[in-house]
């Protein structure tokens, strides 16, 4: 997941190495392409083998003499008539090299070494067809083509290590299970030279909850396919998290920062509650190496802190199609620029290999790195990872404690999180559960801090994109256990654009409150109320749409949803904050001045720690001055 900070250094090496490679090629004569095949030339149907190409010819050595031997050039593998080849990688087996030395001087020698390490991708993973027979694999260097024959036979020894673990399906009564199943994405998973490491699976795939042995247990762990899910909600939306865990983030050259133990990236779906059972998908955001990408099919949504990176391609009319890269496992929409999956053809392009996974509620095993429509199951984060976070029995699962400090005066739960999965191979604690994720752009701009994109998705999507007035986003959670909002025992029923009248009818009928607020346009302060009651008048100049947020613990804040920033905010209150305990008998909001609408979208109560949201909508051109009168009564 985390690629470190050595990018500029690596790019510089690659640039010089490529130049060195070109210079060498101009003085070389290629005569032959040979092959080295991992484990011999026989393979079982459907299994895979690594194949290296070796280029031979003659070159001018460091003393100026022309000499025959192996060259440092790389042959390009041709798409086979049968079987599949991965994108190229650096040979991982033993290789004595024995190249013709063309280096002259220390600098040239260093560049030649860097070329071999970073540029020379001389191998592919060949996956055999299902039909036994003899097949040709070719690679071309310059004008010379080499051919190696591969025999596919059931008599060949298996190259697939036996797995020691198998997991049975267990009951799951999480409140968001049905929603998560309904929208579970179609996964186009690219594969490379370690296809088992590219299978999305479960954290305890090796039979234990230790994070620091997941790299070494790859062969014996299960290859059953899983995704993890979680849900939170407000009055207007459900926010569905999907996390995809891999035991390794790998490369063909594991220098510092390019590989690490454990990997976990994911997506967040923003689903509007429209009165139907499953709502309407509006936005998909994906995470790839600490960068968030935004996708939507709604033309009304515009860019905000983030650009809109493409449309959401759908499978079966409702499941978003996502692309997960091999090795590093960054996630993009299938329409993303770096995706190698074509959603129109439902196939990978000819630049490499990949598997596809569909939600079946059953954790199936992929037969190989090119398997299609493998079934995966979903596991609830709330009852698995979250239930174990910070507990002594699972000290080897999580690490890297941090204090959550959200921007925008937003709720912070208990504020203390273990932000990484424990891992030590190649890079320490690089993989993160969703509450440890961050987005580089918005963190750098002090819009969303570490953890905030996934812990507070309502606020995050309201910042990442610009929403029109007719598509409100309530920022107050009715259920978000990761920030302390536990809601009711059962899922809240869908609420579509709640109005103050609907929300407060019962409370207003139950209370008789003395005193009155100033009339429309009067500008007067609220009348005095008994100590157990409170009142506020808020004045603000509004350009389009904004939310006034009042919290028992955090006071008042303003969140602009569209239009220009708020101006000239003044408040007159006989109590600083809302109550923090007791039963709220009455919470009343009235517009005292302004040409648009003022409505209470989230009523404060015990379940949401007495947080209220008041939406002010000004639909006419320009800005207008509003006065909002509030009063409340507490048992």
C-alpha cells in the first residue's frame, strides 16, 4: 500500500539505466535468443512456470575488442497461440550472468548494474492451456526470434504447493450485510509473477491472527477469495466500505519502500437513501497507494478537493467494476487510466494476465492466475478487525498507535487508534486497516487528516466533490461505531430529505414551552428561558447551500456544501452548547430572515451525542442574509 519516499531516486536510476541500455544496444549484434525455464519444460494443464529470455550476440568490450557472448539486452515475449503470459518481470531464479562486459570506468559499471536491476525485465509467467500438448513460446530481440517448446502434460509434477488451511462459512448478522451483498463489486484482479499473492483473501488466511508471519506463510495459507466490508450511515446516505486484503505487497525488485508484508486497499460507495430497499449508488471512491480517486455517473456532481476520475462501470446493473493492480494492489475504477481491464469486453487487454472475482457468498479458489468469475465471500470488519483492534490477545495483529485529529471540527470518537497491521518484512507496518488510511492530496491541503477519508466518509465525500442543493449530504451519523455512534439495535429505516416538521412533530406535541423567539426580520434576540431551556440566534450571509452544525461537545461550526464561503457570522445564545445529558423534549428551528429555506436535517439526541445539523439553502443568484432562531428544552 505505502510506496515510501524514494520515488525520485528510483526514477533517476531508471532514466540513466535506460540511456545506458540504448547506448549498449547501438553497438551490439544480436545472433540468438535462448531460454531458461523454471523447473524444466514440462507443466501440468492450467499451471504456471517462469520463463526467462537470454539474448546472445557480440559486442565491443571495455577494451575496444569485439567479443561474443550474452548481451544485456532484453527480448520481448510474443503473445502465445495457446496459454497466457504475464507482464514481464526481472528473473527471480539463479542466473550466473556471464555477460559481455562493455563497461568502462566505475560510473559506467554502476549504470550497467542498475540497468540489470531496474530495467531488464527479461521474464514472464507462462500459464499453460487446459488441453495437453506441445506449445511454442517465442521472444524477439531486434530482428532475431527465439522459440522454446513447452510440454503440457498431466504427468508433470505439480508446481502448486499444498495448502494447509480451509475456512467454512459462518453466520453473519451485521446490519449492513444485505446492502454489502447487493453492491459487492466485480473485481478485475491483475496478476504478475506471484499470482497467489494477488488473490484477495482474509487476514487469518494462514490460520492465525499474527500479522508478522503473513509474508512467509503464503504457500501454506488458503487461496480462498474474500473481501471485507463495513457500513455507516446518516439520514441521507449509506456509506459502504469494501477492503481487499493481500498477504504480500510484492515487486520483482524489493528495494526499500517497494514491498512490504500485508496489504489492504479499498473502496467506499456513497449510496443515497431514496425510499427503496437498496437506495441509489451515487459515488465510488477508490484508494491506490495513499491516493483517492473519485468516480460517478451523476453529471450534477462536480469536482471539489478531488477531480472526477471517470464513470462507474457496472456489472449486473448494480455492482461497480473495480480494477486491482498486481503486486501493489492499488484500486481504480475500471475506467481509470491505469486499468488494464476493458469493461465493455469484460476482458483484460493483451499486456498481461488477470483473474476476475464475483460475489457468490462462497469463498472459492482460483485455479490459476487467469481464472474467471471466481466466487468470493464477504467478512464484516466490525465483528472481525474492529472487535480485535487494541485487545491484548491480538497484539500481533495491529501496531502503530496514533491520535486521530480530524479537520473541520468533526467528531473524533475516542481519538486513539492502532493505524497499521503489524508487519516487519521489507517495510514495517506499511499496510493499514481503513481507519489508518489517508489521501495525500487532502491531507497535504489540510482538508482530510489521517484516517478521516474512511472514518468520516460523509464529510469526506462532501469535500472531495461539489454537490448541488437538490442532492443534500447529511454529515451527522445515525450509525458509525468507529466514531462512537451506535444508533439503535436495528438498522435505521431509510429517511429521504427529512424536514423539521416530520422530525419534530412528536417532540413539539409533548412540550409546552414558555417564551417566544423574535419574528421574521426583526433581528431581536430570543426571549429569556428557564435554565433547563436554551436559545440561540445565528446570523450568516449565505451564497448557495451550507450546514450549520451544533454539537454538545464541540459548539458551532459551518460547512459550505456549494457556492461561496459563509460571511459575517454572528451568534447570540443564552447557552453555549446543546445539553450533553438528559432527554431533549424540544428542539425547534425557525427562519427569522432570509429568502430561501431553513430546515433541520438532523435532530440532536442521545444516540448522536446531541449533534444537530441545520441546512440553509439559497437558490437565487447572489447571496442573502439569514437569521436562524433555535430553542430547546431538556428534561
